[in-house]
C-alpha cells in the first residue's frame, strides 16, 4: 500500500491539472444532463398538475336552465355553472377574432379559485370589465386596459343561433369590453383549433347580459374521473329536459393537449441532454485514442482545459440550432476541438 501511495502522490504532482480538468468536465456535463432531465420532467407533468387543481372532467351545454338538483349524484364531486353568451366575430387590438374561436362567458358562480387562475390584474366588476385568457393575450398582444369589441345576438335570434350551423349576423348590442385581468383556465389549452376565453362580470349579467342570447355551461368534476364518465353520459342522455343537453368529455381533450407537452427528440430539454451525452462520448473516445496511440500522459494544460470546458458549456446549454445555423456552428465546434 505504501508503494501505491508513493505512485499516487507522484502522479498527482505530475498530473493534477489534468485530473482537475477532468473533474470539472464531468461535473459540468453531469449537471447539465441532470438539469435537462429535471426540466423535461417538469414540462411533461405541467399540464396534468394544472388540470388536477383547476380542471374538470366534463362540460355540459344546455339550452335551458337545469334544476339545482340535476347533478346531485353520488359520483359527482364538484359542479360549477356559468353563462355562455353567443357572440359574433370580434375585434381585438384592431385584429379579427373568429366567433368559433372566442368564448364569452360569465364568471363561475362558485369555485372560482379552483377553476380560474388569475395571472395579473383583477377580476371584472364593472359592466364592461372583462377577464381574458393568456392564449388570447399572447396572440393579440392584449394588456390591461385593451379594448375587445364583441357583437352579441339579440334574444329574437335565439332560434337561428341554436339551430343554424352557418354564421348568423348578430343584431344585438356591440360591447366594448375593457381588459382588467389575464387568466388561465382549462379552456385556454386547445387540442386543435385556437381557443380564446373572455369572462364578463356579474354586473354585465344583471344588465346587458340578460337581453342577449345565452345558455348554461356546467363544469363537472367526477370522483373517479374517466371511470364515472359512462354513468354520467347515460344519465344526461335520459334527462334532456325541455331543451337539449350536450355532454363534452374534457378529459379526452386534455389527453390530446398533454401529449403535446411530452418530451421528444425535438424538444429543447431532451435534445440538449442528448447533445451532452454525445459530446461526452466523443471526448471519452478521443482520450482513449490518445492513450492507445501514445504512452505519454494526456496533454491537458489549464489553457486547453478551460478552452474545451467553455466550448462544452456553450454547446450543451445553448438552444437547439435551426437548420441555417447548424453548418457554421458545427464548423466552429470542430475548430475548437482541433486547438
């Protein structure tokens, strides 16, 4: 053991710079890979965590008011009701918003804190105040104080709106809503086409909202999720009431949206981790080749180590390059490696 200690101390005095550089490189690459894996995990579970707190399992649309005991069922854990106002094509910041992409609704009558997450601003209180979703805010560049003009349908157009698939020109009031807050809810995560939300205040519902076409929307949370969905579907089909009742399975849309968050080879986090592993394997093969071709120690000077360490950090931490940037970036990387 004493001979081993003597050899180790001799090699340490001789190659301390090389060993220090190797330790730094391993720490940098390992830390970057672990950070990428952690980011990918948070990204993949972001929507599911949000849906557990602010989401619901089913959405029920009805043309007539439902009784308070309609959803008093043993497998229903939470019920939130709001009004949907039929709207025409809107204008936001001078840009056209198709009516099929915009949903104008009142604030939920209960469980607001577990249905809508307020990102900035405040909840609407005045008759023209409105709360817009983050997807609409980002798409149209809205901010606190922006105006969204929405034409609504008069009550005389109720039959034409509810029984016509084509666009009906609204003959009701044209409301200039003022944005007072930005929110995020499950409606702001579309599965295919865009989905923009605009929530009105209770004052609007008591005033102008009572003179336009509206229908009830009920958001239902089931105790066992998808396992209780067939029972709810059968119940709704056999209790249509005086109008129509339509059940939308929100969980199916949530799964399609959640799949878009799953990490893939094209995601920044996963591709960054894979680049780190490729760089590390290349560096290990290069070191083995030097050892096998020459018995002398690996020439790892402090200047060489610092230069390559900075190159590895830059290559592994920068975002994935586009097709136009890939050639020059590859040549720059090779130039660094041949120093």
